[in-house]
């Protein structure tokens, strides 16, 4: 029988690993790919692609690195950078947190994840300021308050994704919508079909048409007040920010 695979937080500069532990199993029974990719609907699926942002909702996995029943342990749903501090982090350390992955930030916002206040400090502050303007608040809201309000817009009491309807031409860039069963990103006058690997050829739709909006209303408010999310390079030239091609 093969030895259990060690999963260390391994610094890239050669320093000794920190927080070491061993996976409770063998490479033969380790699930692959892991179930940690988030769709714009908030669902978590198992696919090889990893995306351009990481996120967190608490510890969702069991000792065998498979997800349990719950899909969140906290109302603090955040999106983070993939690399931070030169440390390689295990994506499923036991009992601590479950790393989730998103195609881009527009996807993360649609799923209900705001920018992390630690590894994405500048984006966190810009998002909070846009939220303040959208809500007409005298000062930028605290992260905990945003999390409480966002969670009320993410899921219903049966833990189903909450969506709402709006005319397409009333929505800002960065909104994620669904029309005719297709999920798409609004980018200027283009509607870009979403996929796990990127965005497709723009689809045609009457700007006055009513669409199902996946992005929570508070997120839409921040986008309307100037928050510019990071989008996948396959979206092409947009008024939003773009991840560099790798």
C-alpha cells in the first residue's frame, strides 16, 4: 500500500514547511479533481479547471477531502488572490477551511463572494466605498455588516440561490444574468456566455428584455457605483479590469 501523501504548507523559498499534516487516505482514494470550483449560481462542482481567484466560506470538507452536506460555515464569503506571501497552501487542510475557486471576480460576485479585506485590501476598500455610495451611507460599512446583508440576498430558507428579474439595459457592467438557460456576463453592449474555461461569442438579446439576475442586488449596487471587477481575459476589451493572460 502506498504511503499517505503529505500535504504541507510549503514556502517557496526553501524554508521548512509549516502546519504539516497527512491526508487521511492514499493517492488511490484521494478524490480527483476536488469539488471546489464555484459556478455563478453558487454551486460547487468538481472539474479540473481552477480559475483566477480563490475563495472561502469556512471548512466544508470531510477528512476524505469530499464535501459534506453544508455549503457554508460562515456568512463571510470572500474572494482572494491565488498567491499570497510566497506560501503554497493546501486547499483542504483538515478542520480549517476549504479553498474554493472562481473563473474570475464577476463569477465570485455572482456567487455572493465579496473581496477579501486582507489579501485584496485595495479592492475591499473600493468595493466598500462603492457600496456606501449605492446605499447612501455616511461612511463605509464594516465587513461584518456587508456579510450579514449579502447573506440575506444569497440564499433562501431552503438554501436555494436567490435570483431576481430586471431589464437588461438597467444593469451595470459585471452583472451575471441568465436568459434562455444560458448564463452570461454583461460587458457594455455585449452579453458574453459564461463557461468554466472562459467567455464565449457574444449572444444577441434585446436590451429591453427582462433577464434573471444572478448577482445579488447589493453587489449590483456596488457595480453601478463604479466598482470594477477583475474579469477573465476571454472577455476581451471591457470597461472592467482584466486578469493578465498566463
